[in-house]
């Protein structure tokens, strides 16, 4: 089987579609040259992928095409990670009351 390297942007949410067999499968859509591709990633990589990659991330993938014209991911590299800002404004607990 011939492997290909493609790069693109994730344009859908990553969904875990099967864990009943013991092997997790994740599904997402990648946009490469303005064309969407359905991609699958299997095994423990699926959980790591779900944790690292978000909608809008840029990836470099090493893939194998299957008979349904989906791309099965063998390896991935995160090119541009989206940054999420976390704004912490301090504790929201009330002040302690002192009895005099």
C-alpha cells in the first residue's frame, strides 16, 4: 500500500466513534487544497489525537487511503496549535468574617 503525506486544517470536531471492540477510532474532517477529506485514526493514538488537536489546527499527516475513500492516519504532526486563553480573575469565595 502506498502512503501519502498531506497537510491541511481540521474543519470538524474530533469524534470517538467506536470503543466497543477495545480499539478506539476517531473521525475528523481535514481540508486540503479547499477539498474536505474524511480521516480516521485508530488505537491509542486516537486518544492522544483527541487531547492535542482541536478544530482549526493545522496538521501534517501520513495516510493510507481505504476502499471508502477515507484517509487512515498512520502518523500525524501538529504544525500549528491553537492557543486557548484562560482568564483567571482570582478566587470567587467570600471573604472570611472575623468575630469581635
